[in-house]
């Protein structure tokens, strides 16, 4: 493996179903890795056991699998940098925290949570803005910087619980270059002394994340904008651990916004706004279902294509890209800095494009499991061909009850506007005329219909709507000649004849 090999990771915490923003982060990581012949790693960040949710890890795997963005390394795949689940790596983090204490970049803190609460309450009373454990306040707290050395040793040896906090420097500019945002600079006086090792000896997100990125030889950290405020601390940790040379490059992705642009599209927006925000259905412990794109009938290719365009564009007007094409076209410098408004209509549009691009045979195969009665594949292919242009989802292709059963209701507006005294006789004659067609195929039916118009000197606008009304019950729809062929000769004639009686009564 060359030292410069691109290695990126998607590092979700299994705290619930993966939001579509999370899938986009995974997708951009995947695209970037594949574009540079690199590795895409899945790492499960489950150090916070209090937020662990049963089934969430499996949901992450299933979502990535559905999207076709398979990790090269991860808890369910082999790899040389495992384990890939942080709870399985527990013992290795503590040493790094102690190393930081020993090199003077971190310290032991003995303050109890009650004491910390007290400090916060006092500060609030004194009308001081949010109290923080930082490079000023730490000197009045109970820690290894303020307590005598022997007392620190006694406390530790007697089993008193403590945390390890990072010792942020005084008044130092922490700078790094973000691929998407350019130079980011933060004064360390605005940072707090974050806990890096908890009282139970478990690392916090920051320590575990940095240690793992280093040990897994991560070259680029591509993640959501919500992690930008943590990046200066991570840069500092790399420096204090002696890994400055190995600091990965950062790229913080823009937020995905609600359709009206007002705020971040949150997990709670799912279904409330009338569209899913999750890739797959998710059943909560309370028995509530959050809907997912897969279960709503979206094709994974359409979902992935739509996601790729939420915050990135190829710089050309072209919008339809397969996963392979995305890999070729993707660059981080075309990812925008500003938030991307989510557009549910665009999601449907993508699905429609992918549906149209499938052959009738492919669609027939997808329809097969959806119809209860046995319908020959050939007929399903014809139905697909007939309905394709009007459908966004596979299910829409079957919104043609009349292909299977005679209509029970007839469009009233058409009856009022088109059904005249002479209509019954015209339809009767049309049925008789069609009776002489031997091969009841769309083309023949059309020719026979035109012949009928000529002979009767009636206009298309008079006869076609009545013909449609009696056979389908509708005012509009696909070609009547195709429909008639699919319905079959006998059934078409039956419907014409029995429809006359029903409609004349209305
Ligand atoms: N575990 C973090 C998350 O849940 C990972 C953030 C990162 O990629 O550094 O998003």
C-alpha cells in the first residue's frame, strides 16, 4: 500500500435509523474513494452506550447495500485495520489519553458532575454566558493542574473516579484548510477543555475518532458540517499525539435543508412533510413506522442519483448519472459551501426518469410480484409500455384496473358533455363494426375505427371519448387501441354493449 493511498471512512453512530444526510455522506466518501482508486471504510462509532439503539447498525448496513455503496472494509467485511466497531477497540484508547497527560497536553479532572453543575448554576446566577471548563476556569477546578502531585496520585490509587481533559493552549490560532470551505481558523481561547476519556475509561467521540482515523490511515475526513466545530480540537489532538504529518485533509459537507430552505432537514421531518427522510422503513420501539425511500417504491439508482445532486453538481446540465458515472464525474471542489434544499418533487422526477429508462421486459419482471392473479409476462410488458410515460413508480403502472376488470363507474363529466341521444346507437354500431376484426390487434383496431368514422361521417371527437368511456370508465388514458387489444376482443365488445345500458340510465 502506498503511503498516499486515499482511504476514507464513513463513521456513523448507531443511535437510530440513518438519515438521508448520512447516506449522502457515505455516498460522497464512496465516490471520492473510488475516483482515486482508494478504500472506503465503514466504522461504527458506538462508544456512547447510552445512545445505542438495537438494530441501528444492521439498518446502516442494509441501507448502504440497497444503495450499492459497499464498504471495502468494515465490521461485516474483512480488512487489515480492524476491528471496525469502536466498542471492540475499547482497550486501545486509554493509553493515548495517558500519553497526552504525560506529555503535558491533557490532565486528570476529579470534579464530580454535581460540582460541575454547581459551577454552571453559579455562573448563570452571575449572568455569565455559558460556563465552560477551559484554559481559564480550569485553574479554579479540582484537577491535576491545581492539586498537589501526591494528592493526585492518592486520589487515583484509591480508585476515585476521574476524567481526562485536553489542555487547550492559551490564545493560539488553530488553523487548517478545509477542501470545501478553505482556511478555517479558530482562537483556542474559544475552545473548551473537552473530556477525552470518561470516568468509565471509555473514550469520548473526539479521542476515539482521531485515534481510529490515525490507526486506520485515513487520508481524508469527509463528513457533515455539524462536525466542523470539532475539527480544531481534532487538529490539536493530532499535533499533541505527535501525528501532525498524518493529519487527514478535511472536507465538511453542506447541510441538507428543508424544502422551504428554513433550517436543517431533520429526522423528525420524516413523513410530517409528506416524504421520507430515511432510505428504508424503520420501526421504532414504540411501534411507529418511519417511511423509507425503498419501501415507497424508489429505485436505488434514482435515490443515489438524487442524493449526489444535493450539494454537488457536475458543472454540466446533465442530471442522470449512474453510480459508475458519478464516480467518474465526482470532485470535492464541486461540492457547494451553502446548504442544499431538499426537493421531494425532484426525487420523484428522478424515479420517473429511471422508470422510463427500463425496458418493458424489465418492468414486467418488477410487476410480476405485485399482481395477485397470474398475468403472463408478455401482457405485463404491454401494460408497462402503455403506462410508462405516465408513471413515477412501479405501482403507478398498475393504476389501470380497467385492464383487468370492467369499469364499475363511469366519468360523469364525460357523460354530461358527450353522451347524446344518438350515442347508444353509435356505440352499438361500433361494436358490430369491431366484431368483424379477425386479428384483434391495436393496429387493426385503429384501422377499423378509422374506417368506421369514414363510413358514419362522425368525428374522432364524438366517437373516441364514448368508446373510452364505455371500455375504461375514464375520460382520459393511454391509446384505446392498445387498451382494447389488451382487454381482448370479446371483453371489449361486452363492455361496449353492457356499458350502453348503464350509461344511458345515468
Ligand atoms: N460518529 C460521528 C457521527 O455519528 C462521526 C463524525 C465523523 O465523521 O467524524 O456522525
